C-alpha cells in the first residue's frame, strides 16, 4: 500500500501538508521516526495490538490500521500487553461496545506505561460519559486523522 512512498525523504521540519494523502504520509513518516527511536531505546521491537469488535466493516478498518502501524515500524501482535493497543469498535452494536468497556478495565490493569486507544469510527463522544473512557489515553473517532493522533499519543 505504501511501498512506493519514500518516507525518509519527507521533510518533518515543515508544517504538515493540508491535503490528503500527503498529510497522512507526513504523519506516518513522523511515526516511523518515533517507533525507530523507541526500538533503539528499548533494544527490541515495538509492538502493537489491534483488537476488533463489531462487524465486517470494523475488521476491514482494523486491516487498514494494522497496515499503517506496520508501515510505521510496529511489530503486530495479538497480545494486549503490547506497547500500543487499539480497540476498534462501533456504536451501532451495543454488545461490541460493552465488550470493549470490559477490555478497557482489564488492559488498564496491565498498562504499566502502555499507551492504548479506542478507535470508534461511529462514536459521538457527546453520547458517552467521560468516565466510560477514563482508562483510554486517546479516543480516536472518524473526525481525527489516525496517524496524527498516534504521533501525538506516543509523545
């Protein structure tokens, strides 16, 4: 998907581009540099887990998210004790949301410095109380640019 893009040549000293897909490429390049620095600091691969709840559309979104994270240099794992965890769900299926809320509490107990986010493309955060997402470092919604939010979250 990103094989033809030379992320090393993207000048991160400039402001992020306003237009897509150049904006996404800019933040992926920024994330790649962050992941590489973390890999060196930790002296191991930097891991991430993408856990999907909900429908087939969510599964497809998770594939896209996983591709971006791999492009950035993360090693994908199914272990929720990864360095970075994303829960991908939607608000259409309440059962999926309830399962995510349960997982948030569980992973929060494992966290020990692990950053994780809940990716809820259809979520209107005004419909939910702040306490529901208390363990989440960042709630990613459709209105946010995924790669940009991950860069900010990983700081």
